C-alpha cells in the first residue's frame, strides 16, 4: 500500500513539474483532442531519436509554438503498459499500450501519428523527423491542406521530397 501511495505522489509531482516547465508532451491516460489536432509519440526509454524529437519540440521555438497552439501532444511509452481512454466521445474508447501498438502497426520508435481535431489519422511517420520536416507536416494539417491535396504531392511542392 505504501508503494502505491508513494508512486501516486511521485506521479503527481512529476506531472506538476512537466506542466510547470511548459512542456508540450503530456503523459496521461486520457487522450483527447478538445478542439485541437492530436500528435501521438510512440517512444521507448532506450530510443535516442525519441529523445532528440522531444528536445526539438522543447528547443525549436517555432515548432514549439505550432504544436502548442494547434495540437495536444501525447507520449505513448511502449516499454510500459498503460490503459488509456482515447477520443472525445462519451464514453471514450478504452484501449491500452498493446492495442495502440498493434492497431497502428508500430514496429519501431519514434513513431509519430498525427490526427485532425476529429481523430482522423492524417500522417504516420515511422522514425525521426527533424523540425523543418515537422513544420511542413504540421502546416499540412493546420491549414487543412490534407482535405484537398495528397500528402505526397504537397511534400513535392514544398521541396521536402523530389
């Protein structure tokens, strides 16, 4: 019982520290859009590119602002089992780490999945994307370009791919 209480206290303090530092990445079991787009980061403790991505979203001011203003950003740690409530419907969909991993066919980390405000999956990125790439993907969603233009065509127009 003491271990459970100490764990809960530690988690509460950790969440306060995360929020106090202005971090975008949320560690919670309630995955909601609440009128924003959603970004899920599937990560592991031993993934150096996961850490690089998290550092990018903290240090790149424009990337940070784009995400903060337009997305709820959630961490899904694959080396831990968690149960989640996902979506804005009442009741929300109940799921867990394993179901999310299998449902989105996550085989490597980092894996970044971006949804619009209605939980429509728009982009799934297997691997690291640097800040300049992420800004292109974010604009594709935020500006609603995904509604009328194929991602591949958009990436060619922006010069991200040939």
